[in-house]
């Protein structure tokens, strides 16, 4: 029995060192060398202070800002350590209630806006951490943001256009707007 146990333990420790230490260190070094900005978390700085990441959404509730998609990580919104699928299924009776509640909050923030609410403003993304909204979702909020910031609507629309990104690798999905970057541009424009 001892003759079988020794090779198994040696193999266990060797593979643990390779897959648990050597491989992660190697991939981290390669990623840091080839993609330093992304490997450091794609952090966004304002006045020398990190204010967020381009890759993780943030909660904005002040009506003077563009709002992100609803977060699926609760009780702390946009908690990257709690990421995972949390969407309600189409037959779940809580889904229509959640959508109505989110749409009511958007309508309450901008009662004069009678346009249809874009779906991404009332549904969660798959990870619950999406930093982007659709161009339609940004346009839906533009009049509220312009009015509350006392900015011309065309100036806000120009900022949306300047912060519109193409689809992923120009293949997957639609054009989108990074909410954090757009809100930082709004702060600079005011």
C-alpha cells in the first residue's frame, strides 16, 4: 500500500506546484507584459484617484447621471466577487414585477419622458456587472440628464456619440456606451 501511496503523493504535489503556482504566475506575467492596462484592472482615474473600472459597472442613482443596468449582485450592487447568473426566468412571476418596479423608478426620475423604456434599463445583464448600456438607453436618459445639469440636449447627445463603442470585436452585439466614462465626461463638461 505504501508503495502506491508515495508516487500518488509526489504526483499530487508536483501537479499542485505546476497548476497552482507556476501556471498562474506565468499567465499573470504574460498578461501584465502584453496587456498592462487590462491586467491592472482597467482602472479609471480622476484627479489622481481611482474612481472605478472600465470593465465593472457602477451604481448611479443621482438623476443628474446616466444610470447603469440593474445589478444582479445583491445586497451590494456591482460586487465583482458575487458575479454570476441571477436573471429571473421568463415564467418567474417576480420578473414582471421587477421590470415594472424598475420602469416606474425611471419614469419617476423623468416624468415627462413618454418614450418606451429600453429593455437593458430594466433587466440585468448575465454577469450582473455590465458597465455598458445600449445607445438607446443612453438616449432615453439624455433629456433628464441635460435638464438637471442645465446643459443643451445636443451637447449631451454629442457626449453620448463620443462615448459610443462598437460591438465586441465588430462582430458580437450592438453599439454600447460605457456609463462610467460617459458620466465622467459629463462632470468635465459642466
